[in-house]
C-alpha cells in the first residue's frame, strides 16, 4: 500500500518536474524513463500483493470529516498490474516515439499525472476520493487528447470527450449517492455494510452502467472514444485504449460485485445485452473505418463488449449461487482485460510507428510496409492474431474461457437467462469471427500489397525503443497464450474475494493444460498445439527442402495472366470490407453504393459513391442535441423575468426540495 | 499410455496419407456421376509429387510471410485433423485442444491464408480474401453453435468424450438433427465446395479459395493443396465421429478390433465422399451474395438446437 502511494506521489512529482523541465531537450527521455521505472516497480509490487490480504490506509486529505481512504485488495491489485504494465510499456515506447512530438510541453506534464490518476481510482476506498481521481483521470486524458490542438478534428474530439466524460462522472456521482444512502456513508466500507433495496439497487446499477460504460465505450455511449483515442499521440492512445477502459471496467466490477451486495439475477441483463451489442457493433464499426487508429479504437469497443459479457455471466452465476462458474467468468473477464491491454498496446504502438514512418494514418494511403518495416510488422501481426482470438495467442485463451462459462449456463435457475445466454454466445462468436476479418483487413491494407503512396514506399523501420516495446508486448501475448494456467492461478485471489469461489488449480495439471471445470469436460493446451504446429511446419520444410526442390525463382506476379494494372488496382481497405459491408451493414449502417456511369462516348470518369450512416449519431446524439437546443431556447424566457417572479421561483424550489427531503428521510 | 501414443502417431500418418485419396475419390465419383471417366483416384498424389519437384516462382514483391504461410497452414490443418478421433478415442494428445480450440486452429490457418493472399497486392488475392472473410464471419459462429449443441448433449467439448458418449448413449434428438444439418452447411462452406464455391473453377466470378492461392506455385502450392484435402478429411471425420461413431474403439482392443475400426472409418469416408459428389452434381453454385442466406440458416439452426437443449435441461 505504502509503495503504491509513494509511486503515485512520485508520478505527480514528475508532473511538476515536467513543468520546470519541458524546455530542455533531455526532458522527454528523463520523464519517460522515470515513468518506466516507477510503473515497473508499481506493477511488480501489485503483482506480489495480489495474493496477500487487503491493506488499508487513511490519509488526512479530501473532505475533512471523511479523510482519504485507500485500500489495496485482490481486485485492485490485479487492475494495478494492468494499469502499470500498460503504462510502463507505453513509457518505453515513448522513449523513442516521444522524440517526434512537435510540442512536448503539451504532453509531458499530463502524462505522469494521467497514470497517477488511474492508479488512484483503483486504490480509492471512498466515493469522494474515487470521483476526484476519476475526474482527474478524465481531465488529464482530455489534456493529452488536446495535445495536437491545431488539428481541426482534435477540437471536435476534445469537445465530445469532455461532454461525455462529465456526463459519465455525473451518473457515477448519483450512483454513489444512492449507495451512500441518506446517512451519507461515503466510505466504501460503509456502503458494503448497507445493501440497497431492490428498486434502488436497480437504479444504482443503471447509473453505474451509464457512468462506467461511457468511459469504457459501451454502445451507444461510445461516440467519443473513436474520436478521442486516435487524436492523442500514439503512446497515449495505447494508454487510453488499453488501460483507461480497464479502469472503467474496474469501476463497474467494484460497484456491482463489491459495493452493492448480493446480486439479483436481473443485474446481469444490462451487462449481457449491452456487452453483446457492443462486441458486434464495435467490430462492425471497425470494418467500416479506414483510419488505422480509429479501427483500433473501435476494436477496443468490441473487446470492452466481450469483457462486459463475461462480467454479466459472472453476475448471473453469482446470483444463482454457482460460485465455481462465477469464478470462471470473473477470471475470464480479468484475463481478457489483461490480454487486451497487451495486444492493444502493441497494435497502437505499431500504428504510431507507421505514422512516424509515413506521415499517413489512413490505410488507403499505406501498403507494402512489411518489406520496409519487417520487425514491427511481425509484432503487429502477432498482436493482430491475438486480437482476432486465434490460438496460440492470449486473446484466444480468454475468449475460450468465456465460451466455457457460457456452456455452464444451462444450470442457471432462470428461464429467461437460459434463453438469453446462447444468443449472447452467437454474438460473441460473431464478434470473434468479424474481428479476424477486421484484422486481416487492417494488417493487409497497411503492411501487405504494394505501397499506395510515395510516403509509404519510402517508409523506414522504427527506432529501437519503439521496437522493444512492441516486441515485448507481442511476446507476452504469445507467452500468456502458451501458459494461460500461470495467469489463471495468479488471478484466483480476485474471484475468491468477489464471488467466494475459485477455479480448479491449474499448476498441478500435467503438460500445463488448462482445465476450467473438469478434465472430462474441456481442456486446452496452447503450448502443445503450438509445439505441434511448429514441429509439423519445420518437418514439412525440412523434408521438402531435403528430398524435393529447394529452388526459388523471382518473377513479376501473375494475377491470373493480367498485366501490371498499377497500384490502385489492388484491393483497398474499403473494397476488402465490401462483402461484409453488404451482408452486415445494410441495415445497421444503411450502407449502400451508388454508381454514376457515364454514357458510351462520354469521357468523364465514372463515380462510385459509398454511403454510410452512424446510427448512434443519427438516432441518439443529433436528436438529443437538437432537443437540447430547443429546450434552451424555451428556457431563455427565464432570463428576462422581474425580481418578484425570481423570488417566487426561489420559494417554489425551496418548498419542492423540502418536500422531497421529507418524503425520502 | 504406449498404445495411446502409438495410436496418435498412426492417426497422424493415416490422415496425411488418406487426405489426397479422398480428394481423388470425390473427383472420380463426381466425374462418373456426370458420365465422364475422370482422373484416376491417385491423381492428387501424382499432382503433389509433380509440384514438389517444381521450382517455386515467387512474385518480386512477396515477403517472408508469403513463403512461411503454406507450411503453417499445412501444419495447423494437419494437427487439427490429427486430433479428431477417427478409429479410436482417447488419443494421446486429444486433450490438447477441445473442439472449440480445434476450430479456432483452423481459423488461424484461414487467417494466414487470407493474409498471404493479400501479400503480393494483386486484385485476385484481394477478391478471394475479402469473400473468404465474409463467408468465415458467418460460418465460424454457426460452427460454434454446433459445438454448443453437441457439447450440451454430451456434457463436454472434448471430441473423445463426445464420441464415446454418442457411441454409448447418443439417441435421436431434434437438436442433434439440427446440429448435423448446420454442420454439413458449414463444412461445405469451409471446404469451398458447391454451392458456396466451386473447387474446380478458375473463373473470377465464382472463385473464393482458388483466387487466394493464385500466386502460389511449386512446393508451396503442394502444401496448400494438401492442406485443402486435409481440411475436407477433417470435417468428414468430425461429422463421422460425432454423428456416426459406430465402430469407433472407446476402450482397449486387440488387433482385430483395430482392423474393424479402421475398415469402418474408411467406409464412412467413402460414403461421405459419395454423398458429397452426389450433392455437388445435383445442385448448382450460388451467387456469392446468396451464400450468407445459406450460412444464416446454419447459424439459426445451431442456435435453435442450443436453445432447445438449454430449455429442456431445466425442466
């Protein structure tokens, strides 16, 4: 506990130091290096404290009658590892990448403060401290989003982000208000002691879903995320996508599993339904997008949906008294959060190196980078396979655990859930398959084929620091996929604390397999599958090169006998998504194409126009903005009243408040 | 232990040796049904041998990925096919991956195939990859729902356990019929067979799989063709092992038992090949954008099968 607080203080100190130092050239390496060291230390200490008993501390800060409560339990420790490891890898990456920053003064002071704020959210043990740190996190990340404030899109992104972040904090504020009750027990310990009545619990749950979900990117509260995450510098994008969304997920887990007491079965419904919709819509959005960083941001939304599905399953199992199954689902959720941090960091780092190398972040202007950037393309490919939930990488291991927990769900007592869960299973499988399509497209359009612009043809490999960060993240993706049992065993204090159950210990299982329920039911061994595939591939290479031909000739590509059609004749990111757009997006996004074909003899060019609609903006946010504008115009009248009328308004408001207080108390 | 290990290696050799013959047999039967003589059954072996001996002609701009992909695709498909019980359950490494993991392993092979198709930057590679991804995005969830249905009946996602359960106590169930129907549609789609794709055409309007491998030659092409044959054998073995586990050895057995089991497996493969040839002769290929309807049917059947089981479990 003391180590975490000292680390946070160190990070805040670095922030202040950055204000002094930012004009020096050595400022960026010093600050990122110090962040790297502190975050690695915090990550290691959190990993060690995961299996230890919860420790608490009260500091005389914040509200005078409350103090600042801090608590480091298993859940907080697990998320501290995710936060600080993500922050450490982003800092390592920034040691190289940060040199390309045009205005370091707009990034350096906020970066350590942002990391410190995320740490504080996770260890906060009272509503005041939690909301203060939450808002601090929102504002520091907003400042980082605005680092490139001269780009027109950034201003829009920052504005939308600020509105959505304040809205989310407001929802959380009310949720904590309900949890604290009329006595005003704002310490989390007091909230745990007083469970809510079912009606109030439902309201608090909805507020928690809205508050945490808007930060995590649940559809339809996601609109700010694909604008804000890509607008920031790439190491900050990685932090926001890979880490800050996890803080929001932590908030939802903390409120729904810990503070609200024993769950009702219907608590699982919002998480399951919104999670399923978010998973599928997130990846469909990604498939419609051609900006590389926005594709990755939408893929974050998809993964948040997947984690929420697992959380919903865990709530349903906990309410149904199935501790083992609930432990499986909780483990899957936290494991997937950890995995997403790893592969999404690597992917954003990759996008950052691409932007540095070419100055282009639209996939339609890239291509052929695998030959210019071999190492970073290999790391990006590994992370892309992890994000597509393919074995032997870590994304598959955690999604496999979620599938296994879905298969336990027929034993749930409620009929409604029984019917709902397989439908959610379809959505999860659909999201996984579409994610594979999304990442074939993202990797293919960016790194494969022929360069579409001169900048892409002249690209150069990234610097050593950036490469090191990418390679470390990609390697850990592989290792966590090969040895998932180690991670599962290490995470078990979390379900033990949250749902009073745990998965069977994986350490004693022969050959390092993982067995979620029992050996006859299901098992998976990524290490063995990987070794078999590697051995079979090596065998095939060896046999063919020894006994058959090993000659390789180079020639122009064949392409079914067509001559060289030029670079633009190859499939682009938009055309790669065309079949999927036609099948999945005709209703959701009203996708259609219009061809304007000139008559024979007419020499003007044919034009193909693609139309897409964003349902979240068209059906929710634009009408909402219009309604808000109209209401404001109506309320404008109040501005021109006489003093008598103002006084009567004040009197009426006072009476109404007193009546409410009398009825509630 | 030793017998399980021996059976595992025998199985790996068996599927590898048998896969080209299955392709040859299907082609032969299809030809006979269309009143052609057709190439001999061993023609795929001859093709492979000829391709092994030829030079690889690589496109000027192809990368390391393009060269590594055929071997990885072959290896992943081979391992997947080797983990399905063909003549006996309880293979030494059958627990290394359950059915979900094996399906995902084939998904990894498809991912590499699509990525390799995009590597040279030709329009045909792109058309094949984009259509393959569209088909896979529906076929994969349908397959997962089939796995769910079967897993709920047998109480396990392990193929060995499922096969043993089905051989002992597998009765007629509506859900299983739905799952079988869905699995057949998925198998046709995943193997690029009619009505989804035509394995014997090189016309750009129809081809999906063939367009993706257009740039491959020599030993690389041989690896991909072998993987294609293995994938067909894999799906036939999965269908046989779940829905028709007769003759499968589930406990200890003598040499005679192994002989019978092997003969039963070969018989199942021949029957499946005949049915496939008949189906491909009897129906026409669909337009690409009709395929999602077919796969949607498979997905819904899988979901309905699962729902029926979820509901009936609780009563």
